[in-house]
C-alpha cells in the first residue's frame, strides 16, 4: 500500500514538473500569448468594424421598344424597387443590353413589352421580361425578390390609375373604353418572365465548391511551409547554412519548389475529385485552371514561408497559420461577398491570396472565363512581394544566426 502511495505521489510530481515546464515555455514566448489572445479578437474586431451589412442594388438597364409608349426617362423608373434596383440607363437596344448583361456590365435587364396596351385590351396580362446573370444562389434569390417588388409596384400603379377611372381602362391609356376584363387581370395587370442567363445554375454546391477548393489550396500551402524555417532555426541548421556554400536565394527557391510539388500534387487530386465525383462543372480551359492553381499556390507558399521566418516557435507558427485561415473565411468572400465590407476593409481582403483565388476559380469553372482578369495579376504580385519579403528576412536570419 505504501509503495502504491509513493508511486502515485512521484507520478503527480513528474506530471506537475511537465506542466510547469510547458507553462514556462509559453510565458517565455510572449508572441505566442499575443497571437493566441489578440489574434482571434483582432479578426472579430475588424469584421465588426468593416462589415457594412449593405448590399448595393442591382445595376439595371431598362429596354423600351421604339414603338412603345413607355417613358424613356431614368427618373420615371427610380421608384420601381427602391433599394433593390439602380436604374443605370433606359435604351431601345435589346441586343446590346443582352450583351452587357452577359459581360457583367449590368446586373439586371428589364425588357418592356411592345404591345402591352393591346394585350390588356384583350383581357390578357402583359409580360415583362427580367433577366440576370448570377451563379451565386443568394444573389439569384435577391434578383427574384427584386423582380417581385418590381411587378408589385407596377401592378399597384396600374390598379391605382384604373381605380381613379372607375375600375375601367379609359381612353388615353388603351384607346377607347374597355370593359369585361377578367378580375384576375385587373388585380394583376402585369407579370414577369424571369431568366437567369448564367451558364450554370446557381446551386449551392456549384458555387461553394470552387471557394472551398481555393481555401484548401491556400491553407495546405501555408500549413506545409509555416513550420519549415522554424524547425531549421530550432535545430541549429541555420548555423550550417551560414557557413555552407549556399545562398539565401538557393535555399528559398529549393523550399518553394519542394512544397510547390507537394501542394500541386494534392491540389490536382482534389480538383479531379471536385469535377468527377461532385460533378461541379469546369467550363473553362484546363490550362487556365492549372494556371490559377499555380498562382494561388505560389502566393500562399510565400505567406507560409514568411510566417515561418517571423515566428519564434512551432506553436506560434501554427497559431499564425490558423489565424490566416480564420481571416480567410471571414474576409475572402467565402461566406460574405467582399462588396459587403467598407472600402478600407476590402483592401485587406484583397491582400489575401484566397480572395482572388475564389473569384477566379468560380468564374472559370462556372462561367467559362475569368471576368476580373486583374485578380490573376494581383495573385502574381502578392506572390512576388511575399517572395522578396521572405528572401530579405531569410538573409537577415542567416546573418544573425549564432
């Protein structure tokens, strides 16, 4: 019995010594505590400060046929759906407007019928065509809601005019006085024919699949590289590099290539599964698809290597990597569109490689082309800046190694 008590007490002492050792290690590295406590708080603080909760109304063009009596003044349509539609212009060029919709220059297209008066005279509803180009299921629903508000506003205005004329449509509106119109048409004179002209349907899996893929690419690259230089410093390898016939650039490029091969191999496998198993469409070229993956990997590796060069321990490197993941989920457009944030917060969002990766992959896979080509240049620029920063930091680390 005494031996059992003694063994238990010794075990407790040893566990307490290990506990004290770990606590002292953490306390001796204030950076770990700061990143652990202040990091998540800073992300949430920036999110609360930068999220506006405002979604801009749809940039809308109204097409009025040349033989229609409808107004061609933008001001006359401003109150059709306040806060939902922003009437950018009124034209009679339907083909041009259709092209602008597909090119993303406008968000919503409203085509006014040419023979609305004749249809109402014959007791039929007049149909307004409303089209949009959205692969985001949330914006698809918002466009549908805006269309409902548009039709309700038009119906209310027509009914108000009819009521003022004694529930008849009088001369000046349709010509001679019209009677015998069905009650359903009187209650709802207009209806909408809606169409989403996007190449792929706005399904949740289709839209978020490329976003998850981009997030996986970035986090994989950062995780693989975040610990590399920390281990080199802690194991004393930096002392060997200091006297070895190897330059900082050679060391850094070697690590880039090694981790790029690993990251790209995993990314290709995940990409194949995304398309073949989950059935997410790839409308663009495979060459461009691979190019976007390579640019995103290049920029993400730069972030990971920079983290490994500024972190003072493996624990802090892991924490900084997780903070990058947390910031990417909040600010990259993965959950909420970047346009929902205030302007200064968007600059921070665009500093994240995954922000450009999500947009480029969604466009290429779901639309067949990259709409915002400047994002590809931004990915390359981020990668180059991070490479230069990592190289300068590595040279300093090697010089100060002892």
